[in-house]
C-alpha cells in the first residue's frame, strides 16, 4: 500500500491523505480512509482511475452551487457524490460582493486578510455551515467499510476543507500542534500555483495592494486558524464542547468515529 501525505495527481491540487497522524491516546489514523483536496473538476482520466483504485466511495463537496456548476466533479463511477455547501450564497449578491471586494483590494492591502477573517468567523457561527459539517460527520460515520475512502473538498482545499479537517482531526483526538501543521501544509502544496499567480499579476502591473490581498486570499495563515479558534472559544469554550453543542456529535458518535478511523 502506497502511503504518501501529498497525493500527486496530474490535474488535482492540494490532494492530501489524513492517514498516519497520531492521536493523543497513542493510536494512529488509518491510511486510505480520508482524503482532503481542492476541486475535482479538472481531473484527467488517469486521475479518476487513481481515485478508483484508491477505493474512493464518498465525495463530499463543500463548494457553493455556483462553484459546483462552473466545474462539476469528475469522479469514479462507483463513487457517491454528496453536495454539502458550507456557504449558501445568492448569485447576484455574491457577484456584487466580489465586485466591491475587488475595488477595495486595489487600494487597501489588508482587504484580503479582512475578508478571510470574516470567512473563518462565519464558518464557526453560521448555522448553515454548522449543518453542512454535521452532515459531513454523518458521512464519515457511514464510511465504515475496510476498503472504503472518503474525500472532502472545496475549490482550493484550504478554508472550508481546512476547517473540515480541523473538526475531523479534533474529534479523533489528534493534538493541536499536528492539526495546525496539517492546516498550514496547504501553503507548501499550493506554493507553485500562488507564485505563478503573483508573477502573472506583476506582469499585468496589478496594484501592489491587490497582489497582497490575493496572497492572503489564496493562502492559509495561523491568523485565520486562530480566528476560528477564538470564535469557538467565545461560543462554546472549547473544541469538544463546540463539536457536541454545535455539530451535534454525541459521545457515541466520537466513539464510533475513532473505531472506524483509528488503529
């Protein structure tokens, strides 16, 4: 069995195994059970075949309806696709927000950072987001076949997916240093893409403020992670209580998750 943290696909970005991480009680997450990733819309036939061989049974999509329509997932025939948008957005409002955001980004280099601050607050406090992540855990609990793998993703595989991984790893009892390291690994896997984007923007003579905001929007930062943790602290006191009170994970759910994913 191939065991690699970062999965190399031809047209798939930020595909990562969650197997191999240690829990605080000395157990290990099983390999070939859970993958996090970016979008699946550009996968090649070889990529799809790779996921088929990998045992992909569930594909959980966190993207918005607009993102899904623009780039539908390419997955193996036997894989079950489950649409669980973390954010529910009206298309017109979303377009207006994007226009306003871009105008502000031209002059204020902190715009991207501010936007991500709001995104991470919303992930924690928005009831729609909480419902999506609860449904995510429902599928994680269904993924109990020995040879079955679940993949969850958004577009870049960093924010909605990143927090999905934070919730999942926390429920399994992984320590926070490991959880943060997994979250920040996105910056390594997406660096070539971001470097290319910045190079292109500079060639177009984009304002430096805009480029800085794009860096913030296209990366992950400990500031974003801490924003989410601060919100969890405010609403529930700690992560275990948040998982129980807001994502409705029972003691039995936690026990079953650990039975399915740990060894």
